[in-house]
C-alpha cells in the first residue's frame, strides 16, 4: 500500500496501483503506476526484477485487479501470464466495466493461483478516487475550510484583496500537500473577489491542480490570478454560448443556477475526466455541496483565533473520522458514510 501511494497525483485517470513481487519470502521487485500513458504498477515491478526466471516461482501482490484490456498500454494480466507467475494476490476487484473480474478470470484460466480480497477495505480506501468515478459517475469530493474558535471563516470586513489567514503556517503547508493529491480545486466568486487566490502549490512539491471557478455572471476581473493561464481553469457560468474563450487554458461551462448546482458541476467535472476535487470555497459554495450531499470527506481546521463576528462556517452533520493537533490548530477529518 505504501508503494501505491507514490502514484497518487501522477497516475490519474488511472488508479494509483502498487505491486510487490516476492520470491521465497524475499521481495525481489516492486513498482507503482507511472504517469498516464506509461507503465502500470505490474510492469514496473516486473521490470525491476534482475532475474526474470524467478518470476515463475514468485508471488505478485497488487492493490487492484490487473487490467485485461488494451488502453494506452497492453493488459497487465497478459504480462503476468507470460511470465507464468506462481500466484497473484489481489487487494480488490476493479469495478471498471472493462475489467470487472476479467483480469482475474484470465489469470485463473492460465493456471495461476489467484487470491482476492486481501486487505480489501484498506485497498478500496486507497483507491477511493478511482472507485468513486467508476461507481458514482462523479469525482471524489473533499471539502476544506479553516474556522476560528467561534466558528467564523472570514471577518465581517477587510481592507485588502488577499486572504486573512486563520490557520497557522504548518496547516497551510499541509493544505498545499492536499492540493497536490487532488486533480482540481474549486472556489466561488466571492472567494476570488475577496482574496484573489492563486490556488496553486507553493509550499509543497507537486503539480498544481486544475482550477474550477464558479462565476455565475462572469464578473471576475481578468487581471486577477485565476485568469493568469498558469494552469487550466474552468469557469462555471450561466453563459453556455460564451465567446469568452481566450485560450486553451481558459474554459467556460454553463449551468442552470436555478437547479441542482453541485450535481451540474459534478457532471462537468466528469466530462473533463476530473477524478478528484478539493473544494476551498466560502460558506455558500461549501454548503451547496453539503446540502446536496455531494461530498466524501471534509477537512476542517480550527484555530485559537476569534473574530466575534463575520461569515459563519458551514454547517456539517457528519461522523468525525479522525483528529490531529497541528501546533495550535486542530484538524478534524469527517467522512460522509
């Protein structure tokens, strides 16, 4: 599982699979999924083995069922059959209709012993982004906000067009790590107008997420950072036939703001093959996804600061999954069961 985590943020839209090859109780090879279009975990693991003759007496452990179809690369199941592996241990079955048991069937038909469901719960949790897309036809959605001890996310008034930090520098750095793990980040109009955020990764090493900006009336000035074209940005607006296309990195998608906003946004994200998204908008944006029950996790940072008045934090009724102290901040993670 630890090896598989190396693929998070780089393998999408493929799942971040991990593979380990064991011969006579000794690890002789390992690998994780490369960037899209390149080798899958099983291929990288096989290629890391110095003596391929050992493979026919080896067991390969994989977090997800080996693929059985031709995509950007050949089927991994065929590779394992070719090398006549003695045994294949699989964490969980791939729910992609192109695979969905076919990889397991191919291995067994070749006379390979196959064990399925080892650490299945943990493997499904690791592949949560991939499974959400496959089974719910929407991206994995993480809500994130920082609130004061008296439950405000912003002061009543402010003088400058930049963020007022509620959480400490360590929490802010952790948020940038979160950004590298998700494919996109979403904010609303008021957040952009108030803070002029860059929505990129500055305090961690990794790829900047795609920006999703809700701008119903296209009133965000083009001199703000969301228009800087440093990363692809999708604007959600009412203007379906907008002639505002300024470049390949600025995309405009229209929705009906009188209907289910979160659901329509999810459909657009699915259209653009976005596997996961971090929602960092204000209370209105966050509450929209909460009220439509379109979210999977929530990261809520609470500081020792107090505003006494201002913009109230979203209301979330959910079971807390975990809690950790980050210096003088508390991070609570909620799971939508």
